[in-house]
């Protein structure tokens, strides 16, 4: 008789302290689950993302992973990659690298254990730069002044597996003063690329960011977004707003009581952005089992 329960681990990503960071549920065995079942479980968990571990089909991967928001499946996402690798690394304490097979490809994750905790760093795909968005129209859609947007680089779509619109702002005040008008904003996002989530970033030595995903998440604000951080690092390096090869610290989620600390960096080789890396600490919060049948 088939086990009626599915076991999972819930972790907090981009933090060393439980009940902070960005939460993730990782189901240990996704075999024999249909796509609709996985989607229903993700809705039940009601977290930003839920992942399911499956046997790898790629020879160079440790496991295959499927990632679901409450609305849809994603080919790649940052905090689910780090959180899922953490769960696998806990079972394999001698491993210093975990390789995860996703729809976007095989993503290597470095594992570093210390007295401070478990730090993980992923290397997503090299960035692909897409269309730009008119600064004046975007400022109006966000209820900001044109002067609030950094004039050195136009907002642009960037993807390291999932596309985000990267929006550089001049001040922290603008970051928290924005009030999106989705009647204006959604057409802009769709014109730039299929209901894009957008990532607003500001700061000097330490960056601060906010991320919204209006189409697939009902407009929620994400506490910590590793995929967007990788795109932001690539964007900042490409346009000379930050030096290549230097680790950046991005603060996200503080004002929604889920503080995240994300490290990100990118290199520049012959004018091309390469070797993007994003990392953070992960902590286990709980173990549980979900009943699927009576």
C-alpha cells in the first residue's frame, strides 16, 4: 500500500536565524505526483515557492527539481535552488557541491559549512539582456518622479533563467515611496516581456532591493529573490554601476519582517557579463508530512 504521506522540510533562505529570510518547503520525494498535484500542494503550503525532489535524468546532476509558486511552475528560481541544495547537503555532509537539474538546466551550488551556519552559493546561467523600458513612463506607473530613477542606465529585462525587469533607483526614499498603478504598469511589463516581475534596487556599498511579481503571485512582495539578485548584479556590472568580480550585499525584506541578506557578484570578460554568483545562508525550520489520501 502506498504511503499516504509526503514528507517535507521547511527552510528559511538568506538568513542565519529561523523565522526570517524567505521560506521554502522542499518535498523529499516527488515521484508519482502529477503536475496538478504538485501545484495543489504548493497552494496548500502557501509559500513563495515549493520544490519537489525527483531522480536526476542528467548524468551530471544529483537530483532533479521542480519549482512551483502558488500559481505556476518555474524553470528556475534563486531561493528554491539554495534551499533545496541545503536539504540535499544535510543528507550528504561530506559534499561541497550539489548539482540540481532544473528546466533551465543543471545549476551547481557550492556548500560551505562554518560555525556561523551553512552558506550556499549558486552559479546560474549567464545573463541574457532583453528590452529596455522608458524611464519616464515607468516612473509615472510607479508614482515616482523621473529624477527618482537612476539616469545612468535604463530599466531593462535580464534573465539568468527567469526574466526580471531591473529598475535602478537613486535613493532609498524612492524605494519605499513607490506606489504602483497596475493599470499603467502591467501594459509596460507585458510589452517588455510577458508579465515580468520587477526588481527595484538602490544603494552604494550595500544595496537594498524590493521585488514584486504582479502576474503570477497576485502582487505580493517577495522577501528575498535570488534569481532577481543575479540579474541585478549582471545589470550593475554591465553598465559600470558596480565593479566586476566584487561581491555585493543586498538587503531585502526588512520592512515586511522577513530580513534577507543576499550576496551577488558578476564578472566582465571582453565586454560580456559572465560567472554570475548568488549566495546566502540557509537554516532548517521544521520537518513535516502532508497527507494526500484518507
